[in-house]
C-alpha cells in the first residue's frame, strides 16, 4: 500500500491518491485509531448484537471526518476505499457475525458511515479489502448484511482480495482452527445473501478497471502455488454499473 507522507503528522498513513477522472484511491488506517474490539480476538466466539453495535470507533473521529469529506467531495466516478478489514458481515449462522475484528465489531460506525453516504446521494463507493486472505465479493448495506428491511439498501460494493501465499479461511477450517462452519462457498452464501461470490481455497489477486460507467474486476489465480511459473486462470469476473451498488457475475451463474 502506498504510504501517505504528511510532515506534520509523521505517523499518519491514511490519505488519498488520485487516479484520474474515473478513480480516487482512499487509503485507510484501521489499526492505529481504533477502540478495542468487542468480545476478544477469537473468531467464532459468541458476541451479542448489543456488544457488537455499542458505541466505538474503528477509524477515530478525525479519520472518519476526513473519509466522509473525501467521499462527498471527490470528483472521481469511483471512490475506491483501500479497506484493511472486511466491511460486509461474515455470518454463521445467518445474522450471527463470527469476526469482531472486522467492521462487524464496529456496527454503529459502519451504519453511520454508509447511511450518511446514502443520505447525501454519494455514488460509486467500492471497498477493496485485504486482511482475511480469502476471495469475497458482494454488496454493502448500512447493517453489513441483507435480508431484512431494517438492513437498508446497498450503499456500496466490496471486493475482498485473496492472498498470494498466506493462509486464509479455507486453510484455517481445514486445520480445525475455527469453530464455525464456513468450509465451502455454498455455506458462506447460504448464511450471507449479501455475498455473491466466495472462494476459500484459491490464492491469487484481483485486477480492477474503473470506467466512467462501470467497474470491472477479475479474480486471478495460479493453478498451483507450489509450482514455479504456474499458468494463471481467471476465477471469476464481475461488473458494477455506476450507481447500482450491485455486484454482477459476468462469466456465468453464481
């Protein structure tokens, strides 16, 4: 990730990188200013809605204000938010978030950020996420999930990149290290209707093209991470029409 250098703020790494008329990259820092996450650091540990949604900040007041201002004021067609932890909910069973270390542990701030973007009519928000080392793609509502009227309509989309070699969720489940069942893509999607694609086993990266009227994303992977110069293949292709906040598969059915 590019580091933003501000002489008067030597520890600051959040900021923006203009990418022309079609894109602006908004780099976040979701470690330095956050309140402690709820319910400890164990994936799958029970954590009530009241604990997850209690007042706490992931971004800190100053960074949140900066992000809201850039989303509002950016002239770019696509506001590409370089996001360090997943903002869509990851639920097992349905409506039970399993990882409070991501935005699921900061539900109040997530709702505020996305509801404000909707109220101000901001279009073209796409979260580009790392951390979890697993491919996901889907819609982001103020509640982080879809299924109930109270969740709200999608306000953004999210593309979660894979890992080149690091272990991801699929590796953790195979090793028995996580006490919930997210072992297959179908298990993920049956509990998370806002997630239109998941791949827990393949490694790779994403290629993104921001056009004035659409966002195009390819998920790419080598056939093997153990073989030098292994042939590459496209796992999935997606399209988001500007203003739609819906992730479409363009290479076949979900």
